[in-house]
């Protein structure tokens, strides 16, 4: 997956997780709250992975540019 895809999927999971948590709180459904929190954390992790991929790609590009003498 590309870094952008990771970030988009992460944001979607975070949003869905927050909605689940809100519905769970409103209805007193602790299971739904827990599922929402887990999905939110999954989204945060996906976004972090996307950020790491960006950093690795940027570092690799800088190294390649340095080797080429740019």
C-alpha cells in the first residue's frame, strides 16, 4: 500500500471508530464502544505507517540525489 492509501484508510478507520464509540456511549453498549476504540487505534496506526513510509521515501530520495551529485 502507498503512504497516501495508508493515511486515507487510517482516517476512515478513525472516523468510523469514533462514530461507533459515540453510538455505543449513547446506547450504553460497551461492546460497541470497545470495537470503536479498537478501530480508532487501528486507524491511528495506519496513519502512522503512512507517515513512516513518507519519511523512508524522502530519505531514500535524498540519498539518491546525493549520490547523483544534485
